């Protein structure tokens, strides 16, 4: 029983770390990266649809992305969704078959804003991991009468160690992204 609670908490914490890393990838650095557009929702026939389901996104060079829609009728909607995306500052243009997104040069001030965004996302991820720890601790406390206090205390110490490891992974990913953002 304790092992099940512990395994579930560990799995969920790993997923929270992965989600944080994916979230960091959506923050723009100086280079164009298809991950920047992963979270773009396009209004496709009245339904919000993720951009990767409507088009392929590729690096054209260091400052531009090339988007090839599967349905040419969705080009205007894709362009509008990219234009409306906050924190990107890009102006897409289309030539009838593909959309080119040129990303402007990042200023020092803009880089610092992005660092703040990344730190905020990291804090959200740390809070999510701590909430998972609290939930697992509550589940362990509910098992005290069945398995004994010593076993629960041992499991709680192990849970603390795992929580600390996952928070360190989030911090490491945040530091890498911060260094990448401040690199000129």
C-alpha cells in the first residue's frame, strides 16, 4: 500500500517536471525553435485546435520558422493565432502555400522579462510538486492504522528525498533556460 502511494507520487512528480520543461521550451530565446509554437491554439472551424495538429513547423534559419499547413484554408486562422500570441512579437507572412514567421532580435530588457516568466513557471512547477507531496503525505497518514507509524515515518522521509530531487530538477532546468535567455 505504501509502495503504491509512493510510486504514484513519484510518477506524478516526474510528470510535473516534464511539464515544466515543456513550458520552458515555449519561452522564446534568441533562436527560432518550433517548440515556441507548440502552445498556439488556432480557431479552426470554431474549435480551438493546437497548431501542431494543423501544420508542420520547421526551422528555416536561426531567426525564422516555416509553417506548412495541412489545410490551406486554415492559413489565415493560423496567421491570426500567431499574431495574437503574447510574448512572441512575431509578424507572420504567407505566400499562399507556407507561412514564414520572422522573430525580431531580443533586447536586453526583453530577455530579462523572459527570465521573470521562466522563474514564475518554475515556481508554479515547484508548487505543483509540493502539492503532490502533501497529497501523498495525507494518503500515508491515512494508512498509519493499517501499516504502523514506523513504516509511514520511513516512507515520509523517502517522500521528502524524492520531492527534493524533483524540485532540484526543476531548478536545474530553470537555470539552463535562464542562461540560454541571457546568452547574447
